């Protein structure tokens, strides 16, 4: 895992991102960490969790925020307006085609 981490402020996920395991991160932060859309990142508050990173929407660019849903916030042990450290995830937590997810509730399947 990369040792470089950046602290960002926690904000609420957009409604269409809730329950999808996505976090939206400021593109400037993504660039500093060498992240691409779809990369897995570590999110560390009072606990550590992971999320699949997507760039923030244009209105959030330059604000230094990360948008995540309540489930991800709970897993990281944070609430809205807290700060978390984000860093690139390791190869061990990259998702492959053979992996199986068992979400606790509200699963939706996408793809083709």
C-alpha cells in the first residue's frame, strides 16, 4: 500500500451513489494520490474501511471533501463533517472477477 495519505472532510453521498460502495473524492486529491476512477482506497477514521473511488462532481472540485454513504461512514467510525485519511488501497484489496460480495442489505447488480 502507498504510504501517502491525505486528510479530507466527510460529506453525504449523492442519492444515486448510496449503497453502491462508491466514494466520490475531489479530483485534485485523486491526482495527488495517483488514483484512477474505480481504484480501491483505504478510508481511515476511528476505524479503517475501503471504498471504490469515483471523481467528485464539478461543484465539489477543490473543496477537499469525500462523499460517502452512511454505511461507509459507520464502517470508518466517522460522521458528517469529520476528517478521514485516504490512501491508495493495496493490490490485496483490488476486486477481481472471481470475487463474491455478500452485502448486508439492499444489493443491486449492474453490468453486462
